C-alpha cells in the first residue's frame, strides 16, 4: 500500500537522521530489530502500538509519519477528499497479521497537533488471536456505522452506532468489529511526546 510505504520510509529516514541504529531503536522501543526492519522495509503493516513506541524514541508526534504539509492555521477535511483517500492499513497485532483496520487521517496538514483524528474502517477479524495494545496517551472512539467490541483491561464493551468511549491507552486494550460485520468509527488518539 502506497501510504504504508511512505510511513516506512519516513521512519527509516528519521532514524538515520538522528543517528539511531536499528539495535538502539529496538532496545529503546521494546520492539525487535526484525520488527523495525520489516516496518522500515514496508514488509509489515504495523499496528498502532509499535508506531507510537517508534515515535517516542524518535521524539516526534505519531502524525509525523503521516504529514505532508505544515499548516499553522485550521485544517478542513472535506467529505469528498476523505472518500477517495487511501487508508493506512494496520494489522490486528496477531500472529497471522490480518489487516483489519484502514485509517483515514483527518488532519495530516496541521502542524504541531497533539491529537490524531481518523475515520477508521474496521473489517471483521475472523478467528483472530488478538494481542492487546498498551501505550501512553488517551483514545476516543465514536461508532459511525455497525458495532465494535472493545476489550479494555478485564472488561468488554459493545458499542453500537452513535455510542462512544474515551479511555486511557495505558490500560491493555483491543478494538475490533463485533459479530464479524464491518464497522466504521471516528477515532481520536492523543499521545504525549
């Protein structure tokens, strides 16, 4: 996928610019060297948690990997541009690496932002062996279409169209479509850097 290729190239470019070796990146991010090389080489669709860890090691916002322009004022994203934009694919973080979420960024042109808003298409993840994610920050999810299941700590929440949830990302969590039917959500992610 074109956008994923850009992300891998940006990560590698930033890492090299900051003179951080793959070995140092792995040690500081708690990822393996192989994971980092596969992400940089565009062999894997990374899940969100590793990207957040990489961003922290590099000292940049998560959105830096998505930025194209630097707009200081407000940024408007029109419906037409969102409908034809290519999404960024993330896996379910499972062993089989099934791509189940496509993120459509809503504010890539805004510089200095602290939140990352996305429209996310959530595909069914049949028989997935989910690995929970945990990272610094907060997340807000609003269900636009369908239903999603959120595993949060020891609790499970089912959200339907019009429902929303706001939670601390440091608690182990996983978001996926409920009842093996696709869903669409608005997700806003805040990660301190």
